């Protein structure tokens, strides 16, 4: 006779289990390992429901730096799990699916950044947290979507800044801080002049946000003329110029609290969550196509497998890790270190969400 436990070797085996059994297994194993589940706002609703902490990149890194757990299971994308390991090297950090990478982070390599630094040796290097540990190790400071302007403004106005890898967030930070802006593609022209204090942005982008277009916004506005508009700063400038608010994913939760009708320009996962939290409100996705397939690679089945088998463990070279930690710590110090979840975030976590999902691995 085959025992069930023997049969549960791969995530696909777990995908055959009923939803409730997966949820129970996750809870039991989590208690046994003294583990914490950190989930990004874009996760599937069933992953959000079992997460101990949900948030944006800044909140998640603050939580990863402070948690008392022995094991961190990260439901997000690879750079987020790496960030947790950088900040908590003594802990075991697990990811349910190693293929859940962030294509934007892959735009820039440490080698590419080193070459850029030789072109502008006096410049400060700001890396968006959506980057590899090796890139963070080559940087002076990190930033997230919620503190990019503050990080940029921490440098003297005439200091040139290399900003990697998101050209859109860099442009937004340049606009907000009154700095000149150019991309690495423009820099590669022989005759280009870099004005003092300019932000030189790596020409990378997020495929989910860069694809948001003005036509969709115009259509949504025509249908909901009284709606306010909030857009993530990874979107293009022409979209951001039209927005009432530009904010990180967690800040969008607070903005949704204040408005009955809101057009939201970001990934679907956050909007699904807001709709459950505020069923009485009209929350309109700016685009139905804004789905991050990488974030959605994490499933409940893979999460249960990850805890049971303590896989996939994030391992980092210590020299790279400690240099990357300095860039992250500088950012955290500038952002007030760790902050307790807001009342709204706590309410969202407690609210509970739909127990459904396709269950595929
Ligand atoms: P937030 O830090 O705003 O959650 O954004 C992370 C991200 O990957 C957005 O695409
Ligand atoms: Fe990366 Fe964009 Fe997905 Fe965020 S939404 S994880 S930036 S690809």
C-alpha cells in the first residue's frame, strides 16, 4: 500500500490535495519550524490568506529584518527572498518556486553596473530593490517605490546619480526632486552631456507597468468621470502625469480607504485584495491585462511543499551579502527602520479572503 506521505514528493503531488488540507498542513508545519510567511501584495488571494505579513517591498524588507522566526518563507519574487536573506543571514529563507524571478531585476547585472560606474566614477549609485544581491553590493544605497524620492533627495543636488534598473521610477524621482534625467541609452551617444545632479537611469522597466497605456486610462475615466486615479511609479511618465496619486502598493491600500471610486494602475493581485476588503466600493483596474505571471508562480501547493521539504533555500556568497546589506541598511535607516503594520494593514490581514483558487502547482 502506498502511504500518502510517501506520495507527496513534488509540488504536483500537493496540488492534488484539497484546499483545506493544504491550509492545515501549512499552519502545522509553520508552527513546527517556527516559520513566518511573508507575502507581497501581488500574490494570489489564497497565498495572501495564509501570509503572516502582507506588504510592499519596503514593508517586507523591514519585516524580514525584524522577525523572530527561524524560517522565512517568501511568497514574492526572487529579489525579495534574497533581500530577506541579506537582512537575516542566520535564518533559513525559502521560496516556493525558484523560477519566480522579476524580469525588471534581470535588466542589470553587476558587470554592467561596474562598466557604467567607470564612465561616471563620481556618481552615487541607487539601486531599486528590484535588483540582484550582486547589483545591490555594487550600490551606495537601495530604494523602493515608496522611498525613491527621499533616497534621491538624500544626495547633494549637484551629485550625479546612477539609478538602476527602472527608468520609469528614476524619471519620477528626477521629476519630483527637480533633477535632470537621461537614460543609459542616451548616455551611450558620444556627444551627450551629463548635467550636474542628473539622474542617469538604466534603461530597464517592468513589463506589467510599462504596458499601461493612456487609451485605457481615457476609457476608464470616460466610464467613471468622478473616479480618482492612483498609479504605481513603475508606469510611464505620461500615465503618471495624469494620476491624482502616484504610490507604492501598500500606500494604495490607504488611498482606497479614502475614496469610493478609484481607478488603480497596478498589478491585479492588489486590486483583488482591495475588492475583498472594500466590496462596497467601485475599484477599477486601469488594465485587465496587468498581471505579473512571475508573482503568480507561487501557489498554495508549492508553499505547502516548500515548508514540508524546506526547499528552495536561498544561499548567498557572504562577501556579496554583507556589501548588499550595507546598501539596504542605509535605505532602512533613511526610512525610519522597521515600522509596525498600520491599522489598515492589520485589518486587511485579519479580514480573511476567499478560500479558492485553481490549486494547480
Ligand atoms: P511595491 O514595493 O510598491 O510593492 O512594488 C514592488 C513591485 O515589484 C512592483 O511591481
Ligand atoms: Fe517585477 Fe514588474 Fe512583476 Fe513587480 S510586477 S515583480 S517589477 S515584473
